[in-house]
C-alpha cells in the first residue's frame, strides 16, 4: 500500500506540473504568491482524483506526498525566478 501511494503521489505531482505550464500567467502568478492556497488546491485536487481510483490509505499517502512535492516545487521555482512574485518577470 505504501508503494502504491508513493507511485500515485508522484504521478499526480507530474500531472499538476504539466497542467501548471498551460494555465494563464495571471493564475500562475497568483498561485506562486499564495503558497498556502496552492497547497490547499493541490491537496483537494489530488484527493479528489486519487480518491476515485483507490479509496484507501494509498490515496491519502499519495495526496500527502503530492502536496509536499508541490510545496517544494513552488519554493524552488520562486527562489530560481524571484521576479515572479513581484510580477516583473515572465512565468
């Protein structure tokens, strides 16, 4: 169950990364400025998607892992591109 949750979490994280590349710039900037709201949205989306696939502890493990990976990605992205938070750089 643990390995299934980890695999589901990583796949959901990759899905969120690929989706993030195609959303409008204004929404990207908003999500990059508000990490807590981004975490809530990512965990809600992941739990909704993974809960439909596996209604067990695997979906919870996957949701937690995906949420942590999304937060790490946001922190790294904003540290690499610091102008994004101010709105002066392209996202």
